[in-house]
C-alpha cells in the first residue's frame, strides 16, 4: 500500500468520525425537550411575555380529558335512514338500527328495483364501538340512479367477502344519487 493510499484512508476515517461527532452534537442540541417555553401574550398594545413551565408536577391533578360523545350501536330489527345525496364515492347514513351486533352495512346498485353490484361496505361492531355514519365506495354512485343499503354478516375475519359474509334480509333503505 502506498503512502498516498494510507493518507486517503486516514482522511476517510477522520471525516467519518468527525461527521458522527457533529451529528451527535446536533441531535443533543436540537433533540432535547425544553424546560421552559416562552409564549407571547398580547393585551391591547403591550406585549407581555408569559413563561410556561413544562416540568412535570408530582401532585395528582383532576382528569381534564374532554369527553367525546361516541354513538352507541343500536341493535334491533335493522333499518337505515338515508336521504338522496350527491353522486360520489361516499354515502352518508343519517341513522341506523343494526340487525346484529357485528357485521357490514353495504351499498348496492338498485336498477329497476333489483339488487345489483356492491359498491362498498363499512364494518360495524358493538364490542369495538364501530358505528359507521358513512360508507366509502370502491365505485362511485352516478347521478339519477337508485341505490340500496343492505346488511351482511361478519364471519370473524374482519374482511368483507361474499364467500362467507351473507346478506341479512333484503333492502333496508334506498336513495337516489343526485
């Protein structure tokens, strides 16, 4: 190995180590959590600086987590309230009573009062708190055409498939795409 090749190898090693040190320093400087955050607060024409202490208190505090009103899955005979809506890739459900505690609500084409292709489905589950308010479609609805909303069973794989998920009943609601 020549002297020049040795020097090139040493330069490469030194450059690599220097890069690691600089990178580590940058992570240390910019990656830490600040102890204080200064936020400007305006009052009239004066600017007041407010110092917010972000250190953790050891005292227990009251839980101030906002309460989210999640709809509960209503199980009964099965019914869907759906209104005529704009053509597109989403069908909004105004309300529903589900025929089982777990399954699928699906949108089908409904030409001449006959069930046609399934355009999309959304899973519902009482145990998991899944209460769909809309159904995302794989194929969009078309203006002026009729569509039906139906229910399907869930075979346990949590995937919609016609081989094992069986339609429950007949049509539970209809609408026309605008």
